[in-house]
């Protein structure tokens, strides 16, 4: 079994399960988390204390792209396999997981200043008008994007500006297969349990000093990609109780988005993660070793 992927919504226990699995086999952890690539925010981004490739590799003033991440992830995975070890790719950024396990054909880089220009248009005219602009240039992409999804509206406008479209790339996102034989596990936790885990995790973050951490980070320059880290401004600018409430709501919305991503992964094996991480890891290991008996198409439950 050359590669195992572990995906799930935030607070589903991905890190704890991956660490428990890594303790059972000769393996290397590889992060697929766009927020954990940055150093200086270990509390806010929930970084593991166990050595994990592609965690804390960028300063907060540096940009990070999917293309750069893909090259680094492929090298980390290939190096692990070359040493006879099991790469365990774990994270909640769906695009990073896909880039690590497969090979994304990435669109051309936008023209210099294009992102800032379209982001400025979105800011100036508002979501609805920016979405209408996109609909006039790329109706297929516009049909797939909500006007309030600023990041994707701006990205779609960038692509339309160079004659590309976000729509076909989304349709074929998982169509190229994996670079190595791979099994991907999706951690499933009931929504009410997940909400409570998010609340408790926020309490632990506050107790560990996340407010001081983000204030220190914001004393320096923050890149565009680093500024997307959830909670970075909330914990710096808002009173503690309000910041916790806003952050929890933000993370719950993100978890909902991750659930949708999970269901789109071909062949994903859904695992009940509402139990101790060691139990989940034991089941993952058993299924990974018997992967030839797992269905190859569509999302399946481990108890199916």
C-alpha cells in the first residue's frame, strides 16, 4: 500500500487519527493543509507536534500556490516511498489533497496585477455585479459559483481574462487518477458532535494563547494567501467572546464545505470517526492492508 490519504472536515480528528496510524507502521506524515504551511501560527492552524512534511515551511509574508505545493508534495511522497515507508497524506484542503495524490493540470498564471484588479472590482461593485460580470464572460463558471464566494469569483474572472474557464477544471478535478496506488479515507462525524468539537477546540486555543499568537503575527507583513487563514483577524480585532463566536461560525461553514468535498472524492472509504482515534486508526490499517477487496468506484462506507 504505497499511499494513504486521510480527509475530513475540520475537527473530525484527522491529525489524531493520522498520528495513531503512523505509530503503527513505518510511515511519514505529509500535510495537505493550506493553512499549516505557514510558520508562526501553530495554535491557530492546529499544527501537530509530530514531524510532518510541508508544515511550517513558509513565512507569513510569503505567497503559496497550489502549483508550488504540488511539486513539494510529490517529492515528499516519492521520497517516503523510496525509503520503503508509507506516506500518510492528511489534511482538510481538498485541492491540496488532490494535488498531492494526483497531478493537477494547472491553469496559466494570471497577468501581473490581474488578481488585484479583479479583487478591486469585486470590492468596488459588490458581489452581485461582479458575478454578473463573470456571467457575461464565462456563464458556465458563473453557474457554479455563488456571488458571495469572493475568492472563486475573482479566480474565475482571472481565468476568463486569459481565455480559460474554471468550469471544466472543476468537472475534471478528480479525473486523472492517482500517481501511486492509493486509498483515501474520509472521516465522518455527526454534525452536532462536530460542532461541539469545534467549540471545545476554540476554548483550548484561547487557553493556549491564540490571541497573543495572532497579534504577534500581525505585527509583520502578511501575504495574500496567509491572510486567508481562518481567525487571523477575528482573534486580533474582536473581544474574546465575540471572536470565539465569529470564529466558530466561520469554521462550521468551512466544515460544511469540506463535507461536500469529501463526497466528491472517487473511491473514498467513509469511516465513522465518532470514537477514539486509536480505534479509527486500527480500522484504517486493517482496510488499507485489505484494499484489494474494497470497491473501486464511488464513495463507500467501511461498514457497507
